[in-house]
């Protein structure tokens, strides 16, 4: 039985056939198989991309530790109800973008579209309320939204997220903004944070009424989609890019005028803290965010750029969500958090610092070249000895030609090559070549690793008297 409370999309994929599923013998014999492609909106992060990802991962971890966050990993799959309750039934993320399916057991499950709801579920489920508060947790991993693929929008994308649970102080909001600012700055991206306050649920409800009244009076100018928004989630009209709405927005009531005193005071404190640290921000009365759980402060980082597209694509965002724990069945627990969109950050890094065209293979100190089957066997075993000794070692065991092997040794930057042929195997030796000097010596195979260790120590100017065989 489908769960009536949670939306379950009909499967959009065709049933498994020779195209999508198992290819039958008769189908494959009739038609040459088409090369399969990556799923639309998803992509491969290729070896050339990895240096950028390593950099973002390193800074994510470094700042987590500097600001006192502990790592958490929640499953990629959750109960659909978690996102319906947490993110909000009327949001685009839940209404249109959730990857949901029903299991054979009748459960409605979804791929996570974001991390906050899962982290809070885990906080409640594991009684983290009993730990010293606030609890600071961070995570990194793939999120899934069945969004319309376009520049900077993927259906599988990566976030690094930071959540502070169990503290209502505005300094928490400010420090999250500072963390995100430093994250981006550390990767060479200068940003300005756009910031707004949505107030308490009460002040937000009052503001919503005022906004609905205003847009109702302009109904004739609204598209069908925006009319639906007006009914379901009127705040979302404020971040519509539709030119008619953009024009109407200028006259629309602004949320700051509807904030209760406490939210106003909270917001002022956040801004004061940002001023103190010198983090650049811009007040944005139209910033409402696409998730329903926010209360009080909301913010998004944008790259400082004249490029229209770049300056409209948030590199990350977050805010306070004091009501989410209760929505998920926990005790009232104030909390705030943010997450950074790593895909967009990496494309920004690539633009500033394009990947080099020559493919550089991992560099090694020593290369094992072999001649004949006996030599190959001995070299295979010696490779393990070097690897266990922690010495970067290269090989081309599938190649027989010695010239081809030496070319690879050069490409991999090997300082020494060890050559083993049948004669060396029978003598229990190896030829040790200095690749720069072109000189060569015969060394006992049992001492090969030790010899290289000694040479490496000499090269690095280390006292070798303690190097033992
Ligand atoms: P969000 O604004 O939905 O917030 O996502 C955060 C960031 O993820 C965005 O600013 C953007 O950089 C990136 N992002 C979102 N959707 C896509 C997409 N389809 N393709 C590529 N990048 C994307 C959240 O997810 C909240 N959980 C943030 C938060 C944490 N609030 C409180 N704690």
C-alpha cells in the first residue's frame, strides 16, 4: 500500500528491456549495442578533476577540526517522510525533485536531497541531547535532486555541511557564516554573503498573509505556476526570476518590517558579529531559501563577480532552524547550519586555475624493468618488497620491450631503474641504473631495497649510518 502521507512518484523509467536492463542474446545479435552513457544530470569526476576535489575535501576537514566539528555520516537513503516533514511538503525539493520509490515491503524511501534533516534525525535518534550542547557535526557526500539539469545544477551533487545543534545564540549563526567565507577564501574564491531574517514562525505567518494579500491584488500579472506558488508557498515568489515578479517585488511588503522584536535583536547581533570580523555581507530582503525549516537568520554565499550567471548561483547556504527538531518528533532544540555546494565551488576553482593539459602519471623514485618471464617473476616479487618498504616504485610488467619500459620510467620521474633479466635471476643480482648519470652497477637482489634506501637518504641529505640491511 502506498503511504498516503508521502508523495510517491510513479516510476519514470521504462521496464527493463534490451536497452535498460539485461540484454537478451537475440536482441544483441540483431543490433550492435549502443555505448551506455552516464545518467542525465549526473557525471563522472575524472582523474583530472580529482586534484580540485582533494583540495575542497582537505579544506572541509581542516576547517571542521579548527572550528570543533565532529564528522557524521548518515545513509544516502531515508524514509521519504523525513524530507516531507523536514524540508517541507510544498517545497520544490519535495514536490518535484525527490528521487522516491516504494520498496517491496511498502516503505516509501528517498535519496537524500540534502543533509540537515538526516543529521537532526540522527541527533534525536541517538539521544545527542544528553551530550554537552551545542553538538557540532559536519558531513560531506552526495545529494540527489531531480532538478532540470543546467549549468551548476546536477542531479547528483556534493555538499560539505556543518550543523550546530542545541544553541540559540546569534554568535553561532555568525560563526557559520565566517566558516563558509573562510572555506571559499581558502580556495581562492572571494565572496559576499547575502543575508536575511525570516523571523519566528509567527512573524513569518503574519508576513506571509501580507505578501499573499499584496500578490492577490496583482493576480492578473502572475503566471499559472506563480499562482500555484501563491497558494502553496508564497515566500518562494520572492526568489522567482520571472521578470513580472521581479518588477512586482519592488513594491511588495518586506519581511524586516514584520519581524518580532526578538528576531530583530537576534539579526542585529549576527550582523554586529560579522562587522567585528570584517566578513562582507549584503542585506537581501528577498532571500527566503528553498527549504521550509528556516527560522530567523538565512544566508547564501555568492562569488564576487561581474558575470551574471556566476553572481546568481549560490556557492552555499544555510540558516537557523529552531523548529526542525520538534517537526521531526524531538524536543524543542535550537539549531543552525549551512552547506557548501562543492560542484559549483570546483567549477569556480577550475575557471581560475584551469587543469594542465599534460597527463602526469604519479611520480616514483624507482622503476622495475624486466626482461623475459623469469625476470618478470622476480621483478613482481621485488615490487612488493619496495612497496612494503614505503618506497614509491613503478613498473610496466605487461610490456616486454625494454625501451618502452624505460620511456615509462622517464615519464614517471624515476631516479633509478632496476633491470632484471634471466642472467640476473640466475646470479641472484639486479642491474641498478642511475637514470640521470647513466651509470650502472650490479647489486645483490637481497640488498636492492637497502641500496635504494641508502641512495634516497643520501639524496635527501640524511645521515645514513643508521640504515640497516
Ligand atoms: P541548499 O541551498 O539547498 O541548502 O543547498 C546548498 C548548496 O548546495 C547550494 O548553495 C548549491 O551550491 C548546492 N546545490 C544545491 N542544489 C544543487 C544542484 N542541483 N546541483 C549542484 N549544486 C547544488 C541545503 O541543502 C541546506 N541543507 C543547507 C543547510 C544546512 N541549512 C542548514 N544547515
